[in-house]
C-alpha cells in the first residue's frame, strides 16, 4: 500500500484487509448529572415544618441533618431546641459546634460537614459567624457542600449567610450591612415585618445603593432556591410573606411573591 493510501485509509478507519465498523463501537457512557445546589431559607422560625421540608428535599429516606450553631456561639439552648424540633421526624439529627478543641474533635470540617444530607445554620450574630467560618475555612466547605447537592438552609443569620449581603443587628446601636458567602446574588432581610427597624432600614439601604435589591422574608416564611433561582416560596402561617425589594424610577418597589403553605 502506498504511504498516501495508508494515511487516507487509516483516517477512514480502514487498514489493509477491511473497514472497521464504526457503528458497532460501544457507546460512551452518559456523563453523570451534576447535583443540584439547594438552599431553603426562612426569615425566622426554622422549626419542625421547615426541617421536614429540608429532609424531603434531600431525597433520602432517613436523611442526616446537621445543625451548625456558629452564630449563637454554639449555645447549649439552641441545640436542645434543635433536637426537640427534630424529634417528630424520621431523620438522623446532629450538631456540629464551631467552638471546638483539637482533643475533642477527631474529624476535619470536610469530614464532618460533607458526610450529611442537609445543614441547618442557626440564627444569631451573622458578622461573628462569617468571621469564624472564614478563619476555619468552613465557608469553603459549605460551598463544596452546596455544589455536591447537600441541602443548606436556616433562618435569620442562617438565611442571611447565603446571600451576597444584607441587614444585620450584629453591631452596636443600629442595623448595618454585612457581607456574606455570596452563593445567592443580591441582598436579604430576615424578620422583615416582625422587627420595627427591618423594613425601613432595608428600604433605605437599597434606595441609596448601599445594598443590592433582594429578598425579604417575614418570620415563618421562606424561599427554596435551586442553584440561584427561586423554585418555591413557602410559609407556615397565612400572613407570613416574602417580597422582592428593588428600586424602580427612584422609588422602592415591594413585589410580594405568592407563597404556598407547608405542613
């Protein structure tokens, strides 16, 4: 066979005696579908009903749900209430404190937080929470958890932490801006109608450009995000509402998002 003919026949899948049957070649296995990042927040009041919904979102029959009370300084009170709220549910609850000692914690943060199906973050001081997470590298572990499809969520500081920024009572005297993990674009205000300063201060900071437009949640109302998109708006009380707050023509606009009751 001439050299030119050999190169040509090889490119076409033939060498010497006959053609290779390309159609008979085994098909490549389909690429595994990437997990869906999921976050379920509430403006306040992440009780049994929200934990139950998170458990359903995991798709597991008896999911492992971990409580991360960094913002409350790992207070004993919150974990006690956590176990009480979990008691009626068919889940495996646990608590992962952030105030730890090497002699009492024999896992890395990744081993502890990536081995569960859902993570509920407590309320408390959001600013302290963010500083502690960054110091330990927990912020990066939580991003891995999110990308792996572990369901994340929480109320108050546990809802605010997933956004770019929002309003916080973590500093003295007045509500101020806090920068957070940035998994979800925009800003957030928890406790929107239950604390007197929340609504006017959120309006003021968005109108001035100090905060980006974003989502405001009353206590007992929340949002389920898939990736960064709103998938479902929910509440456990009829008058608990969720809003998207933005600026149009120099004025604050509140768009109420229709919420579904969960039980």
